[in-house]
């Protein structure tokens, strides 16, 4: 009897092991290169990717590029060597990807882009892009600003005839910075009120809070009494700028109108505190859509070249109500 039980136990163990091996073989492996952790938004994006991978039962090989394109290229090359099923990444800049993506294509590994756009000589080098529409975000910023200025009859602080705007740009060469800049500029040029505005200064803050504060300090040293509006390409730079504005003895949101992009909790708190005016949402919760799309690609299904997540516009008078519902 003991021998029978032993044989049964061995047989059961072997069966369980066989099932485990089969399940492991069926599990999708995806290599993913994130650009880094430069902001609240990026941290939320990373956390959502990792949580969604677990929910989809994905074997995720995650790499943090620490803001360097060369690190992303190395990571993608490693994913190719590991023979992953699919490669995903957030391109830190828009160009310089052709060679590594050709390597992935030769290895017959599909590539799925998240969040930012890229420019390649052959669009077939990647299957699709999941994420946000930076150009539309820029247009939304100006639309909100123009309406706010006209509705509230905001006048230039220096007594002049134009509303002076300073801009904190994102990382140079990134599609998010380029898209938001072009969207804002095009909306301004198309506005019947275009002659009422002047871009006083525009400089990169590299999407970080510290750099946003430093550049805003520089703007204020040169034009303290002339700045009417700050447009920051992301909330973190706006939050840094708020510190600089207060240190200069001015009231953020009152002396200087502040509008930015992302919609992170930090800027909602700033709006609740009366220190910011509005934010245009750039939704970082893209993980589920990313892995759902990846699964379709690996099943041979056709997917759109660009798949966008939903985004809204929020201003100070609704911040307190919306704040508790924010997930990032």
C-alpha cells in the first residue's frame, strides 16, 4: 500500500510539474524599457505597467533607462538576445531608433511603443503606439488659457497691451515636448485673440521639478514684473516654478496664471491650495491597453497604428471635488 501511495505521489508531482512547465511555456514574455522616473507622472506610468503585466499574467522584463537613449538601445538589444515575444518601450527622444528596430524586425519580434512618438524611416519597424496625443494636449492648453484670460478680463501686470507668456519646455527632442509646443503655437496662431499674447521666454526644464524651479527663477530675474502666464509642459515643472514664484514675492495663480499638463495629484493639491489654475490631463494609466494590444498583436490580429487613452481638462474651481478620485 505504501508503495502504491508513493507511486501515486510521484505521479501527481510529475503531473503538477508538467502543468507548471506547460503554463510557463504558454506565458507571454515582454521586454519593456521605461525612460526613467523624472516625475510623478512617470512613476504612476511605471507602476501601472507593472500592475497590468501581473493582471495579464505577463512575464515582464523591465528596464529603467535612467533618461539615456543609449541605455534603452542596450535594453532592447538584450530583449532581442533573450528572444522575448514582444518589445515595448517609451522612446526618450523621437529619433535614432532605426538600427535597433531593424534588429528587432530581423529577429521577428514585434515592437509596441508607449506614451511618446518616434520618427523612423520605415513605419513597419514598429506595430503600433499606445498613449497620449501631445499635440492635442498643447491645443487644449491654449484653448483653456484664451478662454480664461478673456472671460476673467485679465490685464497685463506691466500695464502693456499684451499678455506675456513664459514656457517651461520638456526634454529637448522628446515627442511630448515637441507635440505640446506645436499644439499650443498652432492654437495661438489660429485664435482671433492672437495679437493679445506674447511669448516672452521659452526654455527647457527637462520635465523635472528642480529644473523647472531653476529656469523659472531665471525668468523672474529677467522679467519679474512682466510675466502674466506660465505654461509648463508638465505638472512637475509647474510645481517647481510655483516655489520660485513664491520666493520672488509673487502669488502663483493670481499674479501669474499657471497652466500645465499631466494631471498628477501634486498639481491638484496646488489648485486646491490656490497656487495653480488648470491642468490638461495626460493619462499615465496605459498598462491595460498596452498589454491588451500586445496580446492581439501576438495572436495575429490587426490593431490601429495609434491608440489613444482618454484625457480631460481640469481647473482650480473643480480641483477639490476631483482630487479624491485621482489615481496618480
